[in-house]
C-alpha cells in the first residue's frame, strides 16, 4: 500500500479499525476507502467484520442513533423512512454514460463527468460529525464462481443492519480473495436527518451508477431500494458485468417446486416489483432459494441459478396467517432479528399493517406520525395504518421452507423460467411457450404490468417492463434481449418458459383467481416439465387440460374447480392479445434503437396465428375448440 494512503488510513481509522482493514490486502480497496473518507469527511470509521460482535455493534447503533426502535418481541425493530422516501426514486436514478453512449429513452442516464461532479458536490463533507460504517458482503455463495465481493460505505446503521441480515458475510471472502477481488463498490449517505431521524434533504436525493468503476453512489435517501448497495444497485452492476462475461442477473425468484415421489424441480420467476415474486417463493409446501434477484450461468451446458442474496426485503401489505403461513410464522418468531419498515407501531410495542388478519389498533405511530383509525390527510383522504410499500427485512436462515441448495456453489439446475405481471385482461393464468425464442419474446420481452407503490409515482398505470427488469437495466434494451435469447447457445438442454397471470379479471373487473390458485399452476408446470401431463396447443402457447387441473385444485387447495371457471380463465381473448402485440412492438420501437429482429419475427408470427384463429373461431376461443393435445 502507498505510504501516504497507509498513514492517512491509520490516522483516520485508528489502530483497531486499521488493523481490521489491513487484514484484507487489496490496494484498490484502500484507495477507494481513503478517497471517500477524504470526500465525505466522517468523524470516525468502523470496519465491520463477519463477527456477531460487529453485527451487534451495528444493530445497537441503529437503536442508539434512533434509526430503529426496539419492539416488544425480542429481536424485532421498526424503522420509518421519510414520507417522501417510501419507494425507489426512478427519476433521480441515473446510469452515468460518456458522450455518445446510447442507452435509449427508457433508461435514465446522466453524463458521467457531470454526474461525478454533481455527486462530489452533494457528498462533499456529508458525513461530517457522523461515523462511516464499512460493510463487506458476498453476492452469491462464498467460494463459488457466482460470488462477487462487495463493499459498502454508509453512515446509516439501519442500512448497514439491513445488509448484514440480507447478504452473506464478505469480510473473510475479501481476505481470501486479496488483491484479485474484483469487487463492487457502494457509497451511501443518508445526509442530514430530521428530528425523527429521516433524511431531510430529499431534494438532493441522488443515485448514480458508474459502470466504468463498478461503483454506485446514493445520497440523501434511506429507503432500502435506493440505499442497500448490495440489492438493487448491485443488480445494475451485475447486469452490466454479466453481459460482458456471458452470464445473467435477473429480477427473479428461485425456488424448488415439490412434485410426486419427493421430486424437486427448480423454477425461476420474473415479476415486476410488488407483482408476486416473494409470495410465490414462499408458497407453503415448496422451498425457497431466493425471492428477488438471481444470477444465472451455464455450467457444463446446464442453466443454473443462485440467489445472490441471503435474506428477504419483502412487502408486508396483505400478508396474512391464512395465505402466507410461513411468512406469518417468521414475522412472529421471537429471538430472530426482523426489521419492520413503514408499518404501524402499536402502543404495546407490536406492529400492524394493512391486510394483517388482526384487530385494527385504536392508536399507533406510522411513517406519517400519530395514527388512529379513520385518520384523514390534509386532502381529506384516509391515511392507511401502513404504507403500501411497507416491508419486513429478515435473514433466510429463519425460514422453515429454506431450500437445502440455497448455498450450493453450483446453484440449482433451472427447469423452468416463469414470467408474469399485473395483467388484468390478456394472458391466461398459466401457459407454456412454443419454444425458447418464443418464450423469451412473447412472454419475457412482452411483460406489461401496472405500476405499484414500490416506485415513487402514479400506481396502476400499465407499463411495458421486459423480463420485469426494466428498472434495473444498465445496458441497452436490445442488447439485453439479445443476451437473453442467446443464453440458449451452448446449452445441452433448456428450461421450459411459461407465462403466468395472477391478476386476470373478468370483464366486470373481478379477479378470476384467488392468491392460492398459483399453487396449482406451479404444480401443473412441475408435472409439465417432467413430461407427466399433456397440454393443449393454442396459437399463443400450450395451456393445461381441465382434467389435470381439477384434481390439483382438490388435492392442494381443497376446492372444486368448475369447468366454467376453467373456460373463463383459459379462453383465448384474441382482440386483447392482438392489441398487446401492437403495444409491445410500438414500445420496443420507441424504447431502443437496437431491438433484435427476433422480437419482430416472433410477434408478427404470433399476430398472424391470432388473426387466422379469429377468422375460424371469432374473438374468443374456448380451450375445447383447439385440436392438438401433446
Ligand atoms: N390478486 C392477487 N394479488 C397477489 C397475488 N400474489 C401476490 N399478490 C399481491 O402482490 C403484492 C406483492 O407481492 P410480492 O410477492 O411481495 O411481490 P414482489 O415485490 O415481486 O416480491 C402483494 O400486495 C400481494 O398481496 C395473487 O395471486 N393475486
Ligand atoms: C425492493 C424492491 O424489490 P421487490 O421486487 O421485492 O419490490 C424494489 O423493487 O424496490
Ligand atoms: Mn419482493
């Protein structure tokens, strides 16, 4: 290490912390830390290793600094973000690009020189009087070819505490990898805080992704989707690095679906934020590997996936003891650390959230302050007890349905991709693609979903969201689609691709399926992946036969599944599918300059088949009207 850097670090860290840091021999790491101590100018620095002692230091500091409050249940705490800081800030999240670097209108960018200058000014001295926490993590199973070491600098003990729960420890991994650690860097400051310990200068909220230096900056925000470097910020760096190295980072759950005779078939599932990943990954009777972000590689020609995380930052809205028994149990298990955010803190030190199956408390405190039932805001609108994007943060280790392969260094063998979104009127509940390219294009690249409270802005607006990954893309859309289609190259065999739709409504706007119906779709897909059931060939893909679904409904959710329900759900709505093709093609044309030809050929072929079917059958085709079953 350069002598000046060493001297500077020893001075600023002090003996003990300096000794901890220099157990890692990596010159780039020292330069990175020294540079940002100079810029952010913290009063002190704490180097967090993998010990439980250091975890306690962080969790105690979150309480002491008032960023978390203890709850009645041992190990449980609550954190509030500012009312203006309740979701991902897409508008102020920019990929830094050099002049001439094209990302297309869907990906918000900023000139790299300008962005670095701006963040330098915003973060200049921002940590004065506060302590810088240095957190190390590994993205992916330690020691595996998937593993990426990551380091985060932050002045928020809540953010550091969350990362300790959500990610695999990385300090020992950094020591192991030494000079060759090719690590991701995150620099975060929550900035000046209000009386209630939430970010004050929201107008100076900035999230900049610097791909050239594998560094993400986040300032003046606390909401985890904007500040946990290892989560949504690392996704952007991983998508970029994967595109160069031939692997993928996807916004996907990974889970084991349990079939007959103890068979476990592994699935991935890509749904936009708040559209079903966590609730699917937590289906009782199945086993979870991950609920949000997957790294996929071909190993010996087989598509394999890992959860790059090791925890869950899940939406708590609507979680109830009937539909979500495993989550419910995890949220009531004393002695495990659980951080609740933006729910209602009740007077007896408990928590309440919208949709919880419990009595509505008479009084409490939420992200907007004091709350009583019927409270109205200044515009006379009811103030909910908890925010729609309220979350819980916990480590996977406490989940009873944790899959045994969660830390397998080779990941799990992927038999199925599932794509879905909040689609009220077009896709049937479950359908298998005709082949790989058709699946990637007509399902993945065609996802449209209504926006939700996970991002700041208007909810309920139908938005094109290719592979549910649009918010996190750091490469042009066309290139992203191409690397997904090309992922098939060199594979000995490929996962089947399915489209699912949990949100299909009748023409009168009523949901056609209950939350638990998805259990049946996954069991059917598992049978399909293993050749145990035939399916009906339609012009948009393969749909289940009624005779295979009815017994599954009986066995799994104990109810009659009538033929009328089946017809209402699985009849092909031709006009809706045709207008979807128009929207998706237009969106791809407007969103990027580099859409691969395969998108147009696959969708035009689908359009031709739909028009042919419309001529024969009219606007709606019942499952029984198709002729091929295989
Ligand atoms: N109507 C309906 N809502 C669902 C279903 N599955 C999940 N949701 C709702 O979707 C929201 C978030 O789902 P979640 O799985 O946390 O989304 P994630 O952000 O993709 O992990 C919650 O409000 C759930 O109640 C379903 O099958 N039907
Ligand atoms: C935190 C997020 O993840 P999820 O997909 O679970 O909403 C997010 O997207 O902001
Ligand atoms: Mn989720």
